C-alpha cells in the first residue's frame, strides 16, 4: 500500500484495530468504502460499547512493523446481524514506524524445554529433552513474560506449547531479559507463523477491556 493520506484509500477487507476510551479494543473489517463513508463489520462487545457521535481511535497495520493511526467519527450502525458500523472519512492520519503493541495480563500454564539452536538443527531426541513448567503472566503478539522456578540464562532459546482458549500454539522464543529475583523472564517469539501471531492477537482482543 502506498502512503495512506485519506481513509478513502483504505482497502476493502482491511482489518482495523479500534479503541474506545473506557472500554478497550475491538476488531473491525472494512466491507464498504465510498466517497461519503466507510463501513466495517464489528465483532464482539465493542459494538454495544459505541454510539453515534463517538470518536473512535483506529490503528491500521499494513506492513511488518509500521502502522497508521487516526480518529474517525461514528455516524451510524446496523444493529441486525451482521452488525456494521459507519464512519465519516478523515484525512488526519499519522504514520508510525513502530506498530502499537497490545498486551494482556494473563495466567496461562506453559510447558517448555531449553535448547541450543545449532544442536536443534541436527535433531533432538525426545529422551534428551528436559521439560519445565511455568506460566505466562503477560502476553503480546511478539513477546511474553514467563514466570517459572527454573533458572534461565539470558540469550538462551526455548520451545513450548501454550493453549489460548481452544487454540494450541507451538512457539520458539529467546530469553531477552530477566528478573531472577522475581522468577520472571521476558521471552521474544522468533520465527512465529503469522497465523499463530494472529491467534495471539485474537486472544488478547477477547480479554482486553478497561
């Protein structure tokens, strides 16, 4: 996508992250974009939390890291399924090189093991794997905070499995910072498939309310 200068240029099918102060985040999918208004499907409780006249903050992620941020006025709603919100256009759009990071405080059990990337390429036998138990206490789509009694070394790699709702995700992560006194470690996800990353975002949106 070329530089976005007006909301009229947002493509149909685009996913918008919407934010309303006092509620939190919701997800919108653009289904109509004409000269006078933009229409978007709305899922979940976000639809019930907004009314005509509200100013909604929008975030459009169109590249790997960059995003566009803007505010749109809500001018109408279709209350029957599928539920649709209508917004008037704006040309006040800011481009950010750093994508806005969404996170959720969680308490999710995690089973993982530590490995050496070089040895992993040669293959790891199941009898050589030592599993550890911990829990995720903060979750983002690119990183997570892990709490466990196992002493971990910064720069080491881990492989684990986590269940988010009904979705199971296998991931590889690198320990990028640590607070051993509190038994908390920050893990950066590496090489995660976009489908799994989107599953994490879906889970964050499902739990994120103010």
